[in-house]
């Protein structure tokens, strides 16, 4: 290697790590793309790790403030807390913050600005991720998990729905796919639950593995599930870390992009949702595919599908990954790898089907009922509302499903790029097609976006994050109401709201 070549390599290495250039600029990842380079003139104070470290500290402080507010006393951020808020739900930090009382309006405003502040800190952390050490990032992530573990579920209480279905089957021997939680109205979990007239929408494997929780006292089951969710989140992040290393990429970008997203922290982790349990095997399928273990990848993916069916969206892209690289790939190799993936799916599905039939008969999750529900800010509802088509009308939802199928086919056979990015686009298309859109659904696509090479996909995930933060904070609803805007003010919207009320009563 020549001296000039070596000097060039060292210069490129310095620029890629965010070192200052002679002209006073610094090469940083774009704050939106986390790829490419963005050369801008920066003041001396902005060239070091201080801004990013302040951002991490701010996110930790904001998470602590959220837990302090929600654990101190009943609040609208903790569902049913005005009806019942036992000490075992509020957690041990209740004794530390019990003197803190905030009226509803102040809390709504404070939560709204907390989310916006966390979003801004997230942007700064993304912008300065190259200045942070992996140890600093990991310590921050672990600290956030510990803090949120000690808080009650916010702002929805799906935890108690999980436990309600678990007690329905595990304790009361009633099939959660043919019975509803109203059939256990005497059980102490009933008052905490939401979907009291909805059969379980979760996969049969999830029901089976949560049945033992139904045998525990409710308080114990509550804390055990919270621990499972927190460990599941850490397990997901560990999978993302391993995949990033396997791909030869810097894991700092992937970890910050995913784990410090305010929707991930406040809604997914803070709500202790089962999406982490679903995403671990799906990410394991990605890792196994990268290692060339197609049968194992297919079998493991079925575990994820049996928890929540939505991860079946990954299967077409595992088949895309089976295609050999090069301008003239060997079709026989492609067919053999694809057959191995499908055979692995079959091998994985057989025992899962046997368990499902043995425990639940031939009843299936209540997907049809859930598909009839709408949230005001789901994309199909907003598009239908804007078009004057009665919001999320049936034909709008059907069109969204057709567009989803078309998008998946195009991503498989037309769109170029790495298969992980294409899978991320497919997962994002799935999220956007749903009539029932919850803010933490962004994490279905975010891990793939963090690991893929598509800067546009990362921009799309960040844009969706901003959209969901803005639309789900309380002050937005107040502003819309003051201006007479109600996306559910249509015949379809009113019917969907009525159905939601029926299922919740």
C-alpha cells in the first residue's frame, strides 16, 4: 500500500467517525437518513459528544418524570386508575412520589410536551450517535428499562387484557377464543381489563404460554408479565445488536434508532406490550437467514406468527433472501433454499397446530372483529375522511389491503435493494394499511429499518414516528376539537366507535 493510499484511508476513517476536518466541518450521518454524509459548519461545542450525552440524559430524566407522575396518584395516563389503583399496580416508587398531585388538564399538557421533548432529544441523539460510545448507549438503554419497569402501564392497559385471557383459560378453564372476559366478571382482573366482550385476538401460542400466569395471584402475575416484557425488549435489542454485527455494521446506530424512539419507550415498553415476545423470534429468523440456516429460519418464524399473525409479512422476504447474489443466480440454488424455508415453516407449524387444536380446538383468534375497529388517525380512516368517503369505509380498508398485497409483490419482484430493507418496507406498508393503528406498531418495521441499508426507509419510519407522536398527544385532540375536526365524525366512524364501546363494556 502506498503512503498516499494509507493517508487517504486514515482520513476516510477519521471522517466516518465524526472527526473534525481541516476546514472546520465535520462529517456526520444525516439526522434523518443515518446514512450518507452531511457536511455542515458546526460551532466547536457541537463537535464533541456533549450534545448527544445531554440528549441521552434528557430522555432518562423525562422517563423518570413520566413514572413519577403516573405512579404518584390516579391519572388519565393509567387506564381505570380513577376506579381502582392498588399499591401493587402503582409500584414501590409510589411511596417516593405520593405527594405529587397534578390535575387532569395540567397532566395532559405536561404529557404532550414531555413527548415532544423526548422526540427532540431523540433527534439530537440520532444526530450525534457517532460521538457516543457503545457502553454509554447500553447503560442508557438499561437505565430506561429499569425506570419504566417500576411504573404502571401507560397509556393503555393491555397488560390486564393479557392477564384476563390467561385467567379465563388457565384458571377458569374457559376457551379465550369462544368466551370473553365478561364470563369471568367476578374475577379481580375484570375491573382492570378493557376488551370485556372481545374474544382473544392473540395467537394460540401466546395464549398457551400465558396460561401459567393465570394461576398466579393477580399482583404476582402483573409483575411477572412486566418483567417478561422488559426482558423481551432487551432480548429484541440484543438480537438487533447481533444482526448488526453479522452484517458488519455499527450497532450503535441500530440501537439508538430503535431503543430511544419515544414510541418504543413510552408506548411499547411503558405499556409492557407483547410485541417484544413476537419480534424476538422474527428477528431470530432474520439472523438465521443471514447465517444460511433456512429451515431453522422458517421454523422460528412460525413461533412469531403463532404469537401475532402480522409477522407473516416477513415470510416473502425470507424467500427473497434465498436468491443467490450475482447477475445470473443459479435458479436451482434459489429453489432449494426457498424449499428449505417453506419446509422449515411446515416443520415449525405442525407442533404449533397440534398444541393449538389440543388446547383450543379449531377456534381461532378474533381477527375479524378487530379488523372492523378504527382509530381516528389510522391512514385508511384519514384518507377516507379526506375524500369524503365516510372515513374508514369497508371499501377503503379493502383497497388498503389490495395496496398492501401489491406493495409486497412489488418489493419482492420489482424493487431493488437489500432484502432486509424490502422487508422493512413491507412491514411499514402493513402498519399503514391497518384501520386500527396504535403508536407502538411502528416497532414492527423499525428494527428492519435500523438494520437495512435504505436511508429512505429510515426517513419514513421517523416521519411516521413524528406523525404518531403528534396525533396521539392530548393537546392535539384538544386543538382538533376546538376547530371542529373529528375524523370519526362519519357513519362508519360512529359505527366503529359504537362497536369499540360494546366490546369494552
